[in-house]
């Protein structure tokens, strides 16, 4: 009888019961599919939690210390013969990958979820990344980007020699539970944003754009802001300065956001940096078009004029014109935006592609 193989998955991802998102569902389904194929998974997270299906996973938590250092110590103590080691939200091409290979023959697969700055890294950091690519990329068997944009950035960061072992696996969403909007308002639509409140998400640009709208629109437009974060106080002050406080409502973080998208007509995401947004996918799955920027992988899912609108990051005038045209009914999205998500960006597809990386006939 063949011994079941064991893989390790390292995730620098905090487990929070109040923030269950697409990655949580991915981890749970991936674990189930691995088990169905005779593969045991050891999960390494910064903390432990039993919410959702985490109670069924074999989780080793680092106690909020470095997941990488904890894993190295764990392996030296336990001598587990992993066939594959997969990393999520772990910095690529660092000495950590060299250290793993000193005692493990496992195939290392590194998943890159990280967005890049709008204007790229400073020169010094670009040089540092290129050197790290030369020194440590050899220890990573496969680089996975969550969008074509991410794949291109991996190659740009570490050198063209990594291109041959780099591939795209799009993030996917759980369609179950995402309610679909059936009627979209053509006049005076309702808007929402859904993001952590930090400067890179560009909510300050949205405030400026609303301040440029005609006074009659400012009197009635409503934009609900879902999410929380340290930048909230800055946003509140900016709303007061522009006298548009009445146009916005802070809704806080919501654990059931996927059931709320369908209450709105459009989602706004004026972000300055993005990798591949699950919020965009969930909004489109709810048949709610997205107005967003031309950064990261956004243009790989949002097609201007078809399932949303694209504008240049930080271009508040362009955003103002889009808002005004949509609000007055001069522009509209009429297609059902859910169909694209069902066809190309489902969680089932994401899990299947990741599973293929560790199945015996795909290794």
C-alpha cells in the first residue's frame, strides 16, 4: 500500500473569525481535495483558530512569530518528509528558501499575492530584488502569480530567467451565498466601496471626485464605505474639508459582505495598487459592475464599458465624469456581470489548478 504523502503550506495570513474571505474558503476546499487524493496537509499560520472549517485542518501556529522561522525550527525537530512546500503571502527569493533546501528535498511552490507600488519600487529595492533572484530563485521550483500582471512583476523583480517556471492561477470566489442583483437602477444608482481603509486604496481620490460633482448630485448621491482601518480619520477630515460628509456612510467591517453587494448598483474601487481583487470578483458575481483603476490585474477581469469602467489611478477628474454620467443615466452597464465569474473565476477552478501542482502525475 502506498504511503500517503504529506505537504506543508505556509501562510502569513492571520485567521480571524470576523473576517472570513475568499482565501479561507480556498484553504478549506484545497485541504478537502488533497485529502480526497490521499494527500495530508500541514498548515502553518501565525495563529490558531477553530472557526469555519479550520477545526478540521492540521494547523501549526507560530504564536504570531515569524511563520518562516517557526517552520524551519519545526522541520528540524520533527524531520517530516514533505514532498511539496507551498508558501502564501511569504516574501519571495529570500534566504528562507535556501535554508529549507539544506534539509528538505521538497518541491517548493511560491504563490505571489502581493501588489506592487503604483510607480514601481525605488531603484535600490529593484537592485536588491534582482540580486535575491540570482541567489535564491533556484530553490523555488514554481512561481505562481494570481494574475498575469503578477507574473510579469515576478519576472521584472527577479529576472527573465524565472519566466520558464512561472505561471498564472487566478484567484476564485465562492459563488454560493453571493446574492445576485436582478434590477439595476438607471438613475441615481447606489454605490459602495469594500476595502481596508488605507491610503493605497484611494478612497481619498473618491472623496475629491465627489467634491467636484455638481451640487444637485452631491445632495442625493449615497456611497457606503465597507471596511475599517487606520486611515479612517484622514478620510473623515477630508470629507469635512470638502463638505461632502453627507455623501458617505461608514459601514464598518462586515463578515457577510457577499450578501450585501446585491443591495447596490455599482462598486467603486479607486485603488492605487492591487494584485487581483477578490472584492471585484465578488461584486461582479453579484451582478454589480465595478468602477476601478488600471492597476494590477484589474483590467484582466474588468472590461471598460462591458462589466464596469476603468480609469487611470489618481485621476479624480476622470472618476468624477464617470460618476456623473452613471448617476444621471447617461452611461450604464446593461450586461449580467455574473456570467464571466461563473465561467473563469470560480473557486472550484482555482482549487483544481492548485491541486494539479501537487498530484503525482502533475509534479
